[in-house]
C-alpha cells in the first residue's frame, strides 16, 4: 500500500527518492523497481509492472491474502497473531525477494 501511495506521489510530482543502496554501491536492492511497478499497475499496464519487478508482481496476491486475512482476524477478534499459513507465505516471500535481489545483480 505504501508503494502505491509513493507511486502516486512520484507520478504527479515528478519527485522520487533514489535508492540509497543503488546510489552507494551500483547494485540493485530487492526493492528496486517497486515504484515503477506500482506506477505501471496504476495504469493497468500489467506487462510493464511484471517487467519492473517480476517477483513482487507475482507475490501481490499471496501477500494481499495475508494482509486481508490478518486485518479480518483483527477486526473479528482483536488478534494480532498471524496464522501459521500466513507466516509461511511471509517467510517464502522474504526468501524469494532476497534471492531475486542477489540473482539480478549477478546476471
């Protein structure tokens, strides 16, 4: 959600924060391309969004499911604890994003 808000801000103001990791090292971090992906999604350009950050694009549905599920549990019974399946999705997402960050700098 923060990516979409930032994408809207960057799109309409033309101001964007450069990636500090890329600026300092010349290497792309696991988050490089998220702003461009969000801006492409706002225009419903799914192909461009996929090209900007393919791993996060593919993780949007599972991560959205975790967010909606945890929000529903919080509203229903005030529980802030994630279910085991939500933890598995989050751990897999972290591994995939870090792996993608490493692999795209090697290639």
